[in-house]
C-alpha cells in the first residue's frame, strides 16, 4: 500500500515530539518527586525538633503528662503525622511506633516504611534522648505520610501525560499541514512529469522555482527525458530508414516478378530474373544481419572468442583481401605501427574492412590511404586517413549513426545501405573502445579503438617497421580473408 509522504513525515514528527515530551516530562517528574521528598524531610525535621524539645524537658511524671497532652494536640486527625515515644519505663510511653518494610533509608535516622497493616508509606525520623532526672532514656519517632506527595505526583503525572498527548497531536496536525506546503514543489513536479507524453516529448520540468533538494532530481529527470527523446527520435528515423532500405529491393523484386509473369519467358530470361532477384535477397539479408548485429550491440553484448593478435597483421590481411577494390579505384594504402591486443578476429576484420571501403569509395584515383596503429592511453587506435573533400563538423558528428549519409541524394545506395560505420562503432564498443572522425587540411580520418593489453608493442618494434613499408597489391603471398567476407570477394572478382 502506497503511503503519503506528508503523512509519513507528520507521523515521524509526532513520534519525535512524543519522545521529546516524554523525556522532558520524565525529567520534570523526577525533579518534582525529589523536591517534594526534600520538603517532606524538612517538614519532618521541624516536627521532630519540636517533639524533641517537649520530650527532653519532661523529666518528671507530672511534666510527662503535660508532654503527652502536647504531643496529642500536635497529632492531626488524619494521622498524616504520627508521634511515638518508647522507653524501658511503661510510664514514659506514647503512641505506637510505625513498623513494617523499610523501602529506603537515609543517613541521620530517616527511613521510608511501608506499614505492616497497610496504608500509605511513611517517612520516619528516629532520635534517642538520654536519661534526664526521673525520665529514663527514651526513643522518639516522628512519622509523616507520603499521601500528599503521592497525590501531587499522581495529578502531575496525569496532567503531564495528557499535555504530552495533546502536544503530540498538535504537532501531528501542524506538521502534516506544514509538510503538505513544503511538498508543494514536489506535487507540481509530479504534475509536470505526468504531462510528458510521446506527443509532447519536448516538454521539460521547470527547475527555476524548485528547492535545492529537488533541483538535482529534476535535472536528472530532464537529462533522462533528453536521452529518451533522442533515442525515440533515432528510433523513428531508424524505422523510416529501414523501411526505405527494404522498400527498394522489395519493389524491385515485385516489379521484376510482375514483368516475368506478364508473358512466357525463355529459360535464360527466367534465369536472369532469378539471379537479379537473388542479388536483392542478398542485399536484404545483409541489411537484416547487420540490424541483428547492431541490436545485440545495443543490448550491451561484449565481444567473445578473444585472441591476442598483431593488429598490423590483421589489417594487412584485410588490405590483401581488398586488393581488387583498391586496384579498381586506382588507390594504394600504407600501414604504419603495430600493437598486440585481444580481439575477436572476425569483428575486428569487419570493422577494418568497413573503414577501408569507406576510404576507397571517397578517394580520387591515384590517392594514398594511410592506416595507422598507435597506442592512446589504455586504448589501441586504428585510424584510416584518406584525402578528400572537407566534411562539416555537424556531419562528422553523425557519420557513425545508422543509415546516415552525408549525400542527400543517397548516392550509391545500392552498394551501401548506410550501416558500415555504425557497425564499426558497435564493434569498438564491444571491445570497450570508441570511434572518432576528423577532417582537416584535406585529409579525412576515421578511427576506432579497442582495449589495450599489457603486452602492447611500441610503434618502433620490428613488426611495426616491417609493416610500415607494406603496400597493398604485393604479389606472391597468400593471405587469409577476414571471416565473413567471402561473399564480398566473390562479388568483386566476378
């Protein structure tokens, strides 16, 4: 069951107030009881002193009779004060001493006694008077009842408990009202947050009038809305791009099939149509496979099957694999640097191939592509640089987005469906790396990185120096093509 914050705070304040009232009331109660007991002892001392003077001067039987009369007159009717005198001579006796259970005793002859016959506790003071003339030694006891003190404490305790309860109730009601006023910004924040909807994604929480405690929360919420809005916008654009990319091959397939069905066709014509359709199916399969790969990367999947390899050797394999595209474009590539890293060879080769194909497609004939492997902190960076037209900064920021093309007209869309650089970014993230794009002085550089290993080699290692002069198109050596790219080799060699 959901509980109101205002009620919870009010209840907590009431409990705290009740605790404070109880603590203060207990202290006052103890102080009052101590003072009342002190006043009772002082009053008992005064009565004891008067009785002692009377008994002390009663040295003959005649004077003793007068002393007894005075003691009787001093005894109140409610027996709240009791006098008693005991001695070895029966003629010098008065009253009955208080006897019972001693609850507490103090120095000086004081004792708190619970009478054996019942009744309220009595505070007694006992003194001994030596013999004087005809009077033998006597023991004088003066006792005062605790009843007035107990009544006072009972009334005070009841009043204190009632006031504590009323005070706690007042704190509960007042704190509830004050808390509701204090939580008004939170209520407004909740109302603003409830107004956010898919149709109103641009709305943000107003943080101008929020208290400090809620300002960070509102800013965090606005940041989450910004990220969700961006993700939602990318999803909308992504869906539109997927529909656009799949609509083209589907339209071609439908058109070619309809044409083939309009009249009788020869076997060669049907074979040609099926081959064309197969190419479109291959294109659709490539898009779907790339989308599934990117979806797994979005879910935080990390690269598996890692092996420690020479990055220069892997890039060299890729360059040899792309020998035909390089020759057709009449460009060449040079590799510089090397390092060891634990990577998934298939994913790493795919990322290198995408970067190099991107550079090949945007190079003029006779240009040179420079591939550099270098260490950057705890990352190993593979950068592909090629001469080309300058790229605006607002375009650079989006080049690794899915289906993004700088050309509005979507040139060369049949060969490139706009996921190559997005796959490079996903591969880098799966290897705990990053991507970057830079354009300056007529050189466009695209790079991705992977996490470095402790055994990464320096750029001036023998392997690096041997690979620095490697030029694509070297004859005589067989190289293993990067896994998953046999179809590309077949297509280029056909």
